C-alpha cells in the first residue's frame, strides 16, 4: 500500500489550464482525458482516505470508495463554471468515503442517509466530550441519553452499534493459516 501511495504522490499535478482542457475533452466523450484527470487527482483520494483511517476500515477500501467519488466528479464536472476540478471533486471523494465509514457500522435501526450520518458523527463527538467529564460509565451513559433525548437503554444499544463493525466473510482469520471466515463456517 505504501508503494501505491508513493507512486500516486509522484504523479504531477495539473495546471489550471491543463485541467480545464482535459475537462472539456471529457465532456466531449474523450475517455483518455477522463483517465488522465482521474490519475492526476488520485493524491486527493489518498489524502481524504488517510483522514478517515481511524474508523477501522482498511485504507485500501477507503481509497476504493474515494476513487468512485473521483470518477463521479469527472462525469459531473462542468469546466465552464470557473471552479478548479479538485475543489469540486473533493466533495464527491469525501461523500463516498464518509458513506463507506457510515456503512461499516452496524447501526441497524438508526435510519439511513444523511440522518444516519449525522447521528454517527455527532454521537462519536459527544461521547468523546462526555468521556472527558466523568470516568463513570453510567454517568456518561446518562449524560449522552440526556443530550440525545433518549433513554439510557436506547443509548446503550446505539453505542454498541457504533462500536461494532461489519465483518467480511472473505476477511482472513488471524491464525496465519490463510483461511477466511467463510472457510471456517460449517457447510451444514
């Protein structure tokens, strides 16, 4: 992964003029121009993905989502608006990465879309604030329930969901056998 990141960072940045020219060609259907625009902006995908690595998702998965956002930006970008491509693409890259972060949590029953995202990130922030106020678990739970206008039981369930992670069946087991979780499941 480190070699990939180093290669991406070595790709030269585009000038405003080159960026505009490529974007105009993309709008005319030039696939090669789209590829060049994507390649020249991969460094921004890496930068955004690295900002969200603390959520326990492999950096490669975050970059893959960011790449999808970058490709969406290439498709939708209007070079005649006078905005730099990276400014526009940043929105799409971040949106795709954030969506992946939110999808990685098992917050069943927490809604979906923007409301779920807001709850996910707000709950993480509020929990950190409350943790600095008191070491007592029950007091922290009470304060969080109060801040979110819910019961302590519901807050406890939300926190468990926030802390849990979805697990891929193709994820390797941690026993150096090369086996996956799916391999270990019974075929009965």
